[in-house]
C-alpha cells in the first residue's frame, strides 16, 4: 500500500452484526453453551448408550467440540482397536474445557483436599469427565485456589478394574494404593452389584432400559509423598457401581470414554472369570493386557480353557484379538520355575535334563472339601513340557479322586508320564504347589525334588541318588502378595511368549482330561459367547 493511500474504513456496527448472524446458528449462541433440559428420573441417558448399529460404521467420527449429546456415543465392538479411547477421551476433555456453564461443585480446594486426604467424593455419572478436570484445575491451570493444595497429578497407564461386590472393591482399592507409587495410573473401577447368574446370561443391548439410580460414581485418589519436594503425587480413581445388567454394559462404555489417550490400558479382572461377560465383550478391543487370577476361578478348568483360547495364535487371528492375557498364578510359579532351572545349571546334572522319565506334581486341595483348583499344577506342567520340547499325547483322570490327573507326553518316541495329585493342606495358609519330583530313567536314577512349607520364603531343593550323598540347598521363592503379583504384571506391556506357550499346553491338557459330556457342555458355552462362533477343536 502506498504511503499516500488511506487505509480502508473499519466495518460499521451493523455490518459486524450481519456477519455474526450469517456465521452463528440461528439461536445466536454457540452450541456448547446451549441449555439442555435435565433428564427425568427413569429416562436412559443418551450420553452413555451406544448408537444404533450401522453397516457402514467401521470408524467412529467424533462430534464437534461442544456437542455433548454424542460425547459418549460409541459401539466398542464395532470400532478399530484403539479408536475408542483415542477419539472419545479427547472429545470429552474438549467439551468439559469449553463448557463454561457446566461447572461442578468439585472444582474447589475443599473437594481436592478431601480427595487427596483419602476421602471419596460422589459425582454425577454424566459429569465424570468434567468433574475430573475441575477437581485438578487448581494444580494445573492456577486460578483462585492455586497453591492451597500442593499436588502433582501423574498417570503412566490406564487401569480398568472389575469387581463383583463392595467388600472386594475395598480390598482392591487397598491393593491399588500400594502399586501406584511404581505404576501411576488412572484407575476406573467397575463394581458389579448384579446377580452373577444374570451377568453370565446378559448380552450387550444398545436400547436396554435404564432405571433411575442404577449407576453411581465416586472419585478418590491414591497419593504418595515425593521425597525431594515434599509435594504429594496423586493418581485418581473413578468407581462406577452398576446395579443392573443394562447399567453394567453402560458402565463399561463410560469406562471406555474415561481412558487417557495413547497410554497403555490394563484390565484387571479381580473377581471371578471374565469370560461370557458383557464388560469384557465391550472393552476388549481397547485393552492391551488382561490380568486375571486363575486361583479365584469358580470353574477352574473352564476358566483355564477360555484363557488358553485367548493365548492361542490361531484363535487370536480368527477373532482379531489385540490384548495379551496374563495370570497372577503365573507369578506364584516364579520361584518354582527358578528352582527347577537351578537343578540343571550345574554341569554335573545338565545331561539329566534330557533323561527325565517321570514327573510328579502335588498341589493343595482345600481343607473344607471344595473341589481342588489344578490350574497352578497344569501351568507348571505346561511350562515344563514346552521348555523341554515334550509333545502332549494323552490325558486321563487319576485314581486318587477329583483333581488328580495323569498326562502322557512324548520326547521323540519316549513316553513320559506327568502325575498331578491334589493333597489336603495341613494349614489354611498353604496354597498352590506343594512339591515337585523329577526322576531320570537311568539305571541308577537321580531324583530332583522341590518342596515348600506354608509361609516359607524359600523352596527346598534336594538331589538324591542311591549310593551318593544327597545335595540340599534353598532357592528364594518370591511369595508375593496380591499387590506384589499385580506390580510384576504391570511391568509387562506386551505378550509374554513363554507364558502363552505354557498356557496353551495347559489348556490342551485340561481339555483332554475332561469326559465327553463336559467337553460338549463347554463347547456350547464358548460357542454362545459374544463374537465367538465355535470352540477350537484342537482343545
């Protein structure tokens, strides 16, 4: 523009108003500040129900910021893995930050102080995302309450937890408080307060009616004190209690929307078995690891089979599964596996590793007469067979009673029996394996024996051979509690190939040891699962 040329005149006020009218909605206000009528009691919330099925829906297109009506509209089982959390969480946060008229009562220093000190704050299910932002706002964005509570919010992963009653929820909350120092995470706990029988029969239904008060949510935090600064480092926990099967499905959809984008997602199934359950069916495409405890399975062999299906490569490809299964029971075997390896580290006994003729495994049977849980013994047998290249051949029930098995594996053409026995525990503290005995098929056989007493921190290892002085030593057994076992599992972000090979072999052994009627029943059960068409015939 030439120096002598005059600048254009500014627009007149009426021109500005005309431009505004052309660019804004007819209501004359932004959609994210529109006032919506509150839901009446008994009406389902559109924000937590999935949209109707659409054959063209391969990927979900998020609504623009401000459209809170569809903020939580997702159908997890129809999405590409990972899309649910990467899109939905971002949109919810954008809505909460943009909606200046939706402030909650949680954005105060008093609410933050209560949470940091171990308190629990109730929150409306429709406002969980907004409340999470409000309660931490004074620590991240300043404001009127800045400096009143010295807290640093830290998250390195998402931890979704499933429990089946409030008592178990309290126990699990205590366990999470012990591991957040090493594994800071956003915890989303789903408490199923429904009848377990109804849960097993439930199926995902998009238009299921929702009763008033069938979902309740609370916020809390797990805090540690940083040694250097003295400031508290906290991780939040959102607990969602579902009181009906319809609300159970909705709770899993809400959990999907609360996941933090681009952080790994662990699902810890802390009660019972996760299979034939709407929660796992809804969120399995968005999790990276599934953590279970086979020691708590109500039907151990059925649970082991279902878990083995998730680890089988053929089944994973057929069902397009992306998560890796893991088991806290596998951690309980760490000391036993290390003790077994120690035997053959010595050059004198290395050659005996390929001469093992029999293996005998004893595990704990409950004192109250309940059916024994052989999963730990089967996992050890599966690990031993896969590490030594033994091929499973046949299985039969043992002569001692329920929980006894005789497996036959082959090393080349040589058969090797694996005898599994349930032994009544002397103490209620005893659980898992009691002893392992490996015997070679030499003319003068060598016996490698491992035993562990109740509550002992070591596995006793004995090497015996006729005419030779016995060798005794101890190997430290990491007999960790539930928090220690979970801590170990959270260190692994991907699949554990050794565990998955052992699990697949253990599942094959369990399936082969069942009578035909039991196999038929399980085939029907697994065939009826959501997204599962048939049972793997190799089991």
